[in-house]
C-alpha cells in the first residue's frame, strides 16, 4: 500500500517561490548586490556643506556655483588677473567666470632717445623733436667704383685711377654731394645715374682735382646744384 503526498501549491501559505539572484533563508527574502571597487559611479546635483572627499582627496568647496566653473564648452574658468606695465592700462575687467575678459590700452610712447643734434621735449600726449646746432650728415670715403646708398649724403673719392660713382634710383628731393679729394695726380671722378636717369640731361658728369658736385632729384632726373 502506498501513500501519495499532495502536490504543493504556490498559492497556499507556507510556500515561497523565488527567482534568480534572490535568496530566501529562514523566512527572510534578500536581494544580493555587488559593485566592483573599480566601477564608475556618476552623481548628479550634489549639494555639499563643508568638504567633499573623493578618492582620498579632500576639497573645500565653499560657495562655488557651476556657472563660475565652466563655460558652454565645459572649459574650467576660475579667475584672471592681468597686470598693466609701462605705457599700458587695463580696462573693462571681468576677472571671474566664463565671461572673463579685459581690454589692453596703449597709453603712449614708452621711450624716445634723442640723437646727435636733436632735442626731445614732451607733454601729455605731445612729443616735440627739434634739431639744434650744426646739421650733421653721413659721410663716406671711397677709393674705387661705388654705388651710392639711401643712407649716404657726402661721398669723398680719393684715388689716382678713374672712379665711377653711380647714383641710386632717384627719389624726389634726395640730395647727394660728391667730391674729388685726392687733388693733384687724380684719375678723375665720373658721376652717373641708374638706368636712364641723367644729370642735367647728360649721361654723366666728371670731376677734376678737388672739384665737387651736389645733385638733387626732381622731375625724373638729377639736377646739378
């Protein structure tokens, strides 16, 4: 003779049906949780009074708002502190937050040094340069063929052989003086222009011993003074 025990019901009291990852021990139902120590956790809208400690680092937040920390491209902005130097001023300064900006202004000439025969006087916004004493010009001495530069003013030639002095392309108002300095036994000096520029209509002018010639450029040629 056999006895069949009635089939258990999942709807009657005393029977608990559990699914995966759920424990039922001694009438207590628990759901195990596991978070790996290397997992990334994101928190939104954190309000902190005092210090916030993250990964062992403590940061004192104080009164800092997000609008002062980031601009719309997520770049961190704290404060800017520009310093003005000589001749410079700073205006329109906003030194905190994403709107940080300032304007740099030049307040004037930083320095002006007077050369020989020049004096400089200054008032606010005004600088006066005055030539004093005898004019000083740049001189050069040559012993062979030479092409005059824009910086030259007086060219002295000392040679027993013929020397050709070539004037540069003319600039209206430019003045040069050329002198034969060797004296007796000179090989003479020829002065010519560049390209088709002439001297009083001539292709060249020649200096004899101790002679000099001053020219000024006007109306497309060198005029002999």
